[in-house]
């Protein structure tokens, strides 16, 4: 029998800190996956390939309807599209309209799309009785910085425009932002773009940031006394320093001087926003995986928001990795994050959420 090649074994210094369910999954599956940053990238084939995390995600639950819309672009030029997938609950809308979550997917600005995090999003739609609009911004390297941030803001504006509000029966007094990983950073940026917009736009009442990308200027070599860099978290699995840098190169380019300049703009790294914009961020749920490369910058951002007077609920999932939400279908820690984030969002909407009657189910295939 041929021994499979071990491409990314767990580092000895991190193994005992990790959730045992994740360790078992990593040792059985992820360790033997080639590092994606070492494999030639093809925009079509790479994005179509099935992730080894796929069977660990949440199962889709039934909602009233699922519809895809083109926000900007054309049917035949997918790369030039900004589109959205809209999940609507079953039944009639409340008299005031549905609450709404505008969501931005993960994938390092490069991967992901309308199919991302759908199990989580249908769960929110069904059990919180709210419309979910998943905005699919254009991806790098075809569309580099600041395209993702601009498209994400456009997606929010489209959602709260009068024609969409009427069509979707939305309550614009109950709109929230949310996102995972790169999408979490984009959600934070969109919240501040709304606050700084020239024209009046319905403002989000809440934001849900899960394992967000916050500071694109840091590396393993960043002095921890100056900024919360990657030194302490560099051995976290799956999202490694080299993988994260590969994503950055696709989005910001490989010109080091230009990229360094771009990454200290708040539309790239929300932690660099001026104090008045940080203070204008909506109340926040910040879900942080304890063993995530990005945990230090997320914790630092939570402290920034708190210092700016933003109401914030920071939850650290000890032993969790950057994949904690993606594996919620099979891991208890991911299930806890789902229930915690849904409870926080329901509270912001002024509605209820009962984890006991809102199961998180695993996929069977």
C-alpha cells in the first residue's frame, strides 16, 4: 500500500491547543491535501474544484425561495458580474417587512461565490425569519483591490434601494451586515463606507464578523509591540502565512511598494480607519477562532471598536481554526458559533432564536 504524502501536518506546537474534533479531521483529510498556494491557479478550474472542507459544512434547509439576481454585468460575462443570491423565508412578510442580512462570502477575495456558506445562510433565513442577500463581488486576480470593497458596497446599496425594498418586502430599520474571513473584513469596510457616504443610505443596525481579515499590513515579522501580527499564530493550520500572502498577492498585486501602500488604507484594512469612522460602525458580534492565523488582528480590532464606543460582543472559540464555521456541519465548536451568532443577530433584530429548535445538521454526502 502506498503511503499518502503528508503536505501539511499539524505543527507540534499547536496540536494540543486545537479542538480534538478538528485534529481528527485534519489528520485524516487535510494533512494530505497539497497546499493550494503551491498549485497553479486557473480561475475556472480552481474555483470549480470541490474543497476538502465541503462535506463538513451545514446542510441546506428549506426556505421560501432562493433567487439569483445580477446587480451589475451581463449574463454571458460571468467575470464581470456583481450578483446576489436572495434567500426569503416561507410565509408572508411581517407588516413592517422582513429583517435582512447582507452577507459577504469568504475565500480570500479570490475563491468562493454564490454557493458559499449557503447552509449557514439558509439556517439564518429559516430560523431567524429574515431575508438573506449574499453579495458575490468580483474576484481577484481578474479584479484587484479595491474592486471587492467597491462591489460589496454596491451590493448593499442595491439591496436597500427603494425598488428592492419593495420587491423583497424589507424592513430597512432592521438591516444587518455579515461576512466570513475576507467577507468579514468587507462587511466591516461596508459599514464604514455607509457611514461616510455622501447621500443618505439606510444604516445597518448590526454587523456579524466571523474570523475576519482585518489588517493586511501585518506578517510573521511584525513587531507585536507595534501591531498584532502573525508571530504568535503562525503555526495555525490550513490558513497559513504563505497561503494568506498568496491571497494578498492576487488582490493587491506583487509590487511590494504599491501593495504596502494600499494595505494601510481602511478600505483594505479596516483597522486603519479614522476614529470617527470606527465609532460609526454598527454594534458588532465578533467571532474569533482561537487557533486562527488572523486571531490576533481580530482581537485587536475588537479592542479598537470597544475603545471607540461601539457595542461589541467578542466570542473566542478556543481550539477553533479559520475553518470553524465551514466545519459547523460536523464539529460541535462550529455548531456553537452558529448558535451564538444567530442569537446575537436575533437580539439585534428584536426577534427570538432557540438553538434547541434550530438544529445544525451535517451533510450526508
